[in-house]
């Protein structure tokens, strides 16, 4: 996603697309069971975050009808005549609702994007599209439900880091949620086989719902691209730059991209979760010591947007790298 991500020169990596990534699948329902079971799930999530940076969740509490409704609303929006969609176009990357199809951001090679601020919903929904008529309800229901999953996961990850599930509780509760609603053409109709080039996200967590396969991630073990399998009823989760900062490098951000699907146009909804616009993220003091000195300077989402704006005309610099001490 253009505004919440950084560009990484990963194009040189071999594409190993035929080999799907072995994907941990976490049963989130087990998080609310007895302490011993919860502790095991927390360990599995912590391991997935540290080893791979991504995993999938099932039994997450977002109903299939809510997921289908969000995908339908997204698809129907992108089918609207251009002049209706273009009403949401803006050069200002701070706009809470923004539509674009150009490759000005350097990473949208063959995609249309509608970016929406989503939390608190009552502040932002009034700016969302009113067409198609199901849009606000369907996307709003998904936003609320997926945010609950994100907060639950964040608690488990913080617990897994040894910080306790309520670490910085208020900052997560009051944090931003952004939806990147993406539409990619069928492969034969795209300008390039890549829809969205390599990047990492500017949120602690991204939860992704997609209508079909197309997401690829860099597998750290083989340093090659791997296809993310599309599992029924599952949501895909990956960590972003602020998680690397908060964990002082214990958890690494995930470089990913979207390739065009050969069989059909594809819609994806990435829900991105961070602190409030001006709230700084720094490495947890509990994870900093003589052996592990603080690796990053603190920054806010607002700093990231400033960074994007000031690098817009040049090849964008990697934001996370710019924070490294
Ligand atoms: O469409 C996808 O699979 C990925 C989308 C994504 O990475 C994003 O919106 O940041
Ligand atoms: Fe992304």
C-alpha cells in the first residue's frame, strides 16, 4: 500500500512462486481458553512472528458473511464509472479517503487503491463512498470485526515478547486503523505481472482478506519469493515496520508484494493497525540492554507520511532504514 509502506529493492530476488510458503495456521479461538492452552497459542504466535513474520488465523470470529460482504462491496466500488471513483482522487497523502490508479508512488504497478481511515469509524465513515449502497455497512462491519482480531493478536504478540498483553494498552486502543482496498486486473489485462511491488507495511500488524491468491512474501530462510496460500475462511497476518522497532529487532518486518492472478481480477483488503497519527513508536525499554542496545530512533505515522512526501519525486528511501541508529 502506497502510504503505509516502504519500498525495498527486492526485484533481484529469484521468484520461487511455485513453492507455497509453509504457513502456520493459528486457531484464534484457543486464545480465550484456559491459561495453559492460551500460553501454547501465544508461544505459537510468537514463534511465527519471530521465524517468519507472517501466519494465518482461523476461528477468528469474523463471520464468512462479513468477509464476503466486504469483498463484494470492494469489487462493486471498483466497477463504478471512473468519474465517480475519481471524486476520491487526491494528491494529498494525508487525506483520510483517497483513490488512485497511477504508479506515482512507485509501487502500484497494476492496481487501483482506495485507502480509508477506519478507526474510530464514527469519525471517518462520513467520508467513505456512498456508492455502491452496501459499501459503508459492509466495509464498516468488516473494519470493526477485524480490528477486534488485531487487538487480540497484538495482546498475544506483546505477551509473547514478555511485555504483557496490556503493554501500551491505551495507545493500541486509541490507535489508527487504515484499510487499503486494492483491485488488480486479471494477469492478461495488466500492464505488468506485478500488481504491487515489494514493500513492507507501516503498521504493527496487517490483516489481509483477499478474493483469490496473489500475495507473495520474501521467505527469509531461502531469500526468495514465496506464494502465500489462500486458505478457506482464514485471514492472513503479517507484521510491519513499527513491530520491528517496538521489539527492538526481535521481530522483523515482512517484505511482500502482490502478483496478478492468471484466472481472475483480484480484490484485497489490507487492514493496517498502528498508534495514533502523532504517537511515537520506540523500542520497548524492557527489550533494550547492554547486549541489545536500542537499534532504532522513535517515529510516528505522521513522520512516515512526511518522509513519503519529501521522497515522492526521488526513488523513495526506505523508512525503516532511515530510523536505524
Ligand atoms: O493485495 C495484496 O495481496 C497485498 C496488499 C498490500 O500489501 C497492501 O495493501 O499493503
Ligand atoms: Fe502491504
